[in-house]
C-alpha cells in the first residue's frame, strides 16, 4: 500500500499528463470542427451555384420551389396542434393576384 505522501506524489505526476492529453483533445476537436465548417461552406456554395444554374436554364424551377415550400408549410401546419399565421407574400405564394407574377 502506498503511503499518503507517495500517493499524493503519484497523483501530481498524472495531473500534467492528463492536462496535456486534454489540451491535445481540445486542439484535435477544434481542427475537426474547422474541417467540418469548411466542408459545409463548400456544400452551401455548390448548392447555390447549382440553384443559380437551374434558375437561369429553367424558369419553371422557381415555380417548383414555391410549390415545394407551400407543401412543407402545409405539412408543418397539419402536424401542429396550435394556430399558425402565415404571410403569403413572405412565402412567395402571392395568393392575392391569382398566382400570376409580373
């Protein structure tokens, strides 16, 4: 059995090593988060590029996105138990002019 003095010294020896391991873990975690942020940003940029090309090449793409957004809102409202107040202009639906856009 270790005497109290030896036990205390053994614990002190482990402390710097544990701190070094903890610091190493924190650095590795930060690197991993940085890589994930870069990959996510690249994905968002590629998505924006593809959407831009789709809009230029196919004017119906915007109408398709409006319909998809309306479906998502309808599904969300159907699942909810409470009331929902929706602004058709903010949802790009333009209900007041019969769906016609200028």
